[in-house]
């Protein structure tokens, strides 16, 4: 058992960490304030190979293993939670759907520009009445000649209003339950009937637009079907399993940022003629925060390691995401407490970490759904 990072993983961590400290951290408060998609940063990340980290170079990716990708995403999220979601939805969800289930032509045409960062990707599964309950979706795709006619809508779609490629799930056989769901590559600029209804005003995760989409008789060529009709539900679950490892990474990145700031503040702030970090109450908080971050990191690395070895990792990915997301919120909460009244203001980033961390417990499987998954796995 080796707990050390490989030379390549260390290199990625250092490279992304330097980029984040120099380019992302100084912009994070502005992204949070304006809630604007940071197109220039994303373009720069494309040039650095950060928009297609786990995919082969033949498709424009960086050719990294999933472990290195998770490490990279953790660093990005340490700088900005919104940027973490932008990259995760683009890569772990949209990119993965194309890589795992697309044919050669679809990979060359749609995955390559995603990996190069010239296109942005989104993954459109959730609907107003179908969040945790995916098969309740109402969007349909009816075959008409050599096209599918897609009608319906999606809610909560990260990158949805800025995406060039959206992987959309729809029912091709509405009577077949989860076996009637299929997935399609949709191109908002080419496919008439693709409408962005608007974007959400959220607690955190700023900079990543979360869009409501509508499809009005949207015609999609049949060669944009991913895999076979009826494959969509299983494709979505497989994709979300991998995605959960990277939401664990986003959680850990945010928690580390909260911890780093808290350690710094505890050393600087003086009350009763001594740094507050010298009070045992504060020291113990910092100790608990770091211990939780370390434990979450081990769970994430275990799940990533199993995925890399092509072993089953469903339970481990659920556990990594469940634990990391909950401790991320707890660590960010203690970060505010250590900052006292200042932590409750926008003068410090502590409150942003808290708002960004909360989301991890909701998307890509709520904590309740993940506990169901883990419990079901134990009772199999
Ligand atoms: C900012 C943001 C970004 C998102 N990005 C995307 C995206 O890019 N693509 C996408 O497709 N979706 C995205 N989502 C949607 C997200 O995945 C859903 O919000 C999530 O799956 C929960 O669905 P819901 O909101 O409908 O809640 P519901 O499913 O209605 O759940 C409400 C509550 O009931 C609980 N609950 C539901 N069913 C059960 C059960 N069986 N057992 C126990 N408890 C249960 C839930 O855990 C939760 O606490 C995003 C959401 C947000 C907020």
C-alpha cells in the first residue's frame, strides 16, 4: 500500500496549484460577486490541458489517469468552487458520456473540442419533476425519418447556457421506464428549438451558470444518439459514479481553502493579548478540520484508485462523495466560527466557502440517495 503521489501526480498538483494561486484565487471574489462565467480563465485552462484531463491525447485530452484528474479538480476548487463545477460538469459528465459511450466519429467531432477547451460541455439529466427520481423524466425523443424530435425541458443544468455541446437524456420509449431512456448530443447553435429559459440565482457556486432549458420540437440528427436506444439510464448512472469522485475532490478543495484561511487567521488575530490560535478551543477546531480533510482525501483516493484499476467502485465513490461533501460544509462552518464576526461578512472568503460547500451535498446524488446506495450495497 502506497500513500505517496506518483511523480506525475505530484507534477499535476504543483502545476495546477501554481495556476490557481496566480490566476484563480485573485479572481475568486470577483467571480463570486458578479456571477459571470469566467470565459477567459476557462480558455486559459483549455490551453493548459485542464479541460480534458482524463481523456487520451488522440482526442485532444491531457491523457492523465483519473486519480491525477481528481487531484487537479481539487486544486481548481481550492481556488473557486464555481470553477470546480464548470470543469466537473464539462469533463466528468459531458466529456465522460462522449468518451465512454460515443462512437469514433462522435468522439472526434464533439469530444476533441471539449478537451481542447474550445467547446464547453453540459449534462442535462434533471427535470423539474425528476431529480433523484431520474426515470420520472418527461422529456421525449420521437424518431422521425433520420432525425429525433425532442420535446420537454431540463432544470439545474451546470454550464447549460454557455455550452456548445449538451448531452441530453430523453425517453425514446415512454412506457419502458428506465429502459426507455436514451442520450443525445445536442448542439444549441445548430439545433432549432433549443431554448435557454434562464439561469438560477444561487446561494453559491457562482460563475457556473445553472440553466433551465426547453426543447420545442427540437430536431436532432439520428447520428447524435449515444450508444443504442434505451441505454441512457445505465450510461447516466455509470457517469455519475465517476463524477462523484470529482465532487469529493471539489469538496476537499473547498475544505482545504477554508482550513488554510482559518489557520492563517488564527495566527494573526489577537484577543486577550494572544493569538486566538493559542487558545485550545481554536487549536482543537483546526485539528478536527484537518483530520476530516485528511480522512476525506483517503476515501477519494481509494475510490479513484479502484476506478483506475477498472474495479467496481460504486460504494467507494458514494462514500467518498458523501463524507467529503459533509465534512466540507462542517469545515467551512468552523472556518466562519474561527473568523468570528468577520467570518460572517464578505471581507473574508470564509462565508463563500460555506456557500460553495453546501452544494456538494445536493448534486450528483444527494446525501440521502448516497446513503441509500451504500446501504443497498451492504445488503446485497
Ligand atoms: C447548482 C446545481 C447544479 C446542478 N447541476 C446539474 C447538472 O449539471 N445536470 C443535471 O442533470 N442536474 C444538475 N443538478 C440537479 C441535481 O442533481 C438535483 O438537484 C439532485 O439530484 C436532487 O434532485 P431534486 O433537486 O429534484 O431534489 P429531490 O429529488 O426532490 O429531493 C428532495 C429531498 O428529498 C430527498 N429524497 C428524494 N428521494 C429520496 C429517497 N428515495 N430516499 C431518501 N430521500 C430522498 C433528497 O435527498 C432531498 O433531500 C444540479 C443542481 C444544483 C442545485
